[in-house]
């Protein structure tokens, strides 16, 4: 087992990793930017090293500074959390070169799954259902139009290096293709430095369902069932739950087998998620694979009694998984609490938290790094807390979530709490009958 782990991240995920490390008897090193000097992950780690100025490129994305921090603290492993360098193949490779264990996928796995066109081809060869579309990168508008005609409109143009909804365009008919093509390439080039696009059939009334998997060094993998991530704003998740209201026992079994098949095809090591779209007919299609821990991992932990961070660390240390699949025993929901104004298109609202009270009670969990008097910096993601509730049934979980949200007090900044409260009262959401387009018609003005 590792002696000391450096956490190459910030905020709630850094604190989450520190907690598990302490329980495992592993020393921890926090790294922080000048903007995060007063953050709780700095306070609770055994050691802390400042790695640069506030901008991410100067700190949390600065590989030389992070490696230097690991070396001067004699850290034998690095946990990247999610975001920042968690899916950076170069960082994984550099860690290997410096004989520091990267607690995550190796460079080849990250490269293979990070490029969506390559990932789709890999999964297709493994026998995992994929969305009909181009075999890889589209080389010209003419080629794209021919494939679109063959697949049938509507189609989606997607940036092969994309993420967070950037470089994606819905094309409903041929006349829209060129404008969508030019727009998607321009956005992808600006966001990722890569304007390559691929094409997929647009899935009708989709649900975004991901399967949590764990793989070990032997190439064996298991799954921990699904999470429903369909409540999204501009392709950014806001609410997640498990089990999904639409997943049957048979569909869960089939999707779980497909996810394991895909993971074992690339001999995946560590925690990851295989992401699917499920259409209105109950058919599922591979969308992408995330080679890291997910923001929403706590709901899986709550319904399976399984510490995913602990398992990540154990697998990285060479300990083999049991091979057993885990099924949800209860129902868990997570609301992302962001410092944003939902009435103004979710505009970020950094600033000082003047008053704070987190809810409690049976089945309530809050993962957060903020406190009264903490100043939310404008430099990073606006998520400041994750509110997780767990109950015997979905109906009970919804009631518990509403109670917990009403009890939650964050003053000094605007948050998404009012949005979540309105969502918990929405009849369509409560029915479980919704798609990824649900929030497109949501009445934000009445929040």
C-alpha cells in the first residue's frame, strides 16, 4: 500500500480523497493555488504545497509544479480526482516516468477513450452497441452529408476532442448541415485546439445512463450498476440518481454486461464510467467512457455500501477486485449545489459566504469544502457542494431531498438551491418520465 498520496486537485473532491486516505492510514499532501490558501483541503491534509497563481494553467494544470511537489514531499502516488489533469495522458505518462503511481488510467487508455471517435470504434469492435454514424473523423462537408443521408436525419455533429457540450450541433435537415459544420468546427478549435468532427444519429427522447465500473491489473472488471444523469443544463449535469426510474432488471443486466465487455476489451484499470444513451424504445448505445472518478460517485457508494475512492487506491496498489457486480439496494439522489444564479441562465456568482448551515439527519450526506466566511474564487468551477440523500424508495428520497434543501442555508452568494427545490415539486420529474431535453422547457423565471 502507498505511504503518501498527493492529491492533484482542489475543493470537495480533494477533501473527499483525504478522508479516505486517513481512514486507510495513508499520509496526504494537498496542493493549492494562491486563491485556495484558505480551502479546507489545505487545512486537513498532512502537508500542503502551493503550486502557483490562481489561474488553472499556472497551478492545477501545471504538471512540472505538481511533480515537483510530489518529489519534495516523497509522495509515492498521485490521485488526480476529476477535472483538471484527471484524464490527461501526458500527466499519467510523466507520473510513470518519475516512478510515481498515477491513481487512474494509463496514458494509452486515456488516449484511446479520450478521443471519442477512437473510443466508439474500440467499443464497436468489442461488441458494445454504438450509435450509427461515421466510422471516424469526417474529412469534408461532402463526406458528412453523404453519411448523414445514409444514417437519416436528424443527426448530431460532435467534436472528437469535445466535452461539456462544446463542439456539438443538432442538424435536422440537409439545408442546415454546412452552417452547423462551420459552427461546430470553429467552437471545437477554440475550446480544444482541434476541429475534427464525427457524426452520429440523433437519438430520440434519450436518457443519459452511465454504468460505474472498476477494473484491476489482471484485466478483469465489475460494475456497480447505473446512474441516471438526464437532468442537464447545456449538457452539464445538475441532478443524478440511482437506480434510474426507467431501467428494468433485464436492461440493467444487459448494460452492465456491455460496460464490462468494453472495459475488459481495453484491460481497463481503475474506476471509470461507461456512458450510454437509452432511447424511447429501451435500446442503449455507447456514448463515451470517462477514465476517472465522477462527480456523482457518492450516490453509487450510498446504495451499494462501497467506497469507490478506497477501491481506486487499492486497485492502483495492485490489489485485485472481487469480480462481484453490485446492485442498488436503496435509492439515492444527488443535487449539485453551484454558486450560480438559475434565474439568470446559471450565471456564476463567486463571492464570500456570510452564513452557512448544512442539513443533516438519517440518509443525508453533504460533500463540500466551503464554510461560513469562505470566499468562493472566480477562477474555477462554481460547484460548492453536493447534497446526497438516500432512502428505501425514489418517492421517499424525493421527499427527503426537498426537506434537506429547505434546511440548507448558504447566504452571501446566489446558489442553485431554489432551482432544485422547484424541481423536487415538478410533477413530470417526480413521475420519472423525462429526457435529457427536460430543462429546455423548464420555467426558470418562476424560481
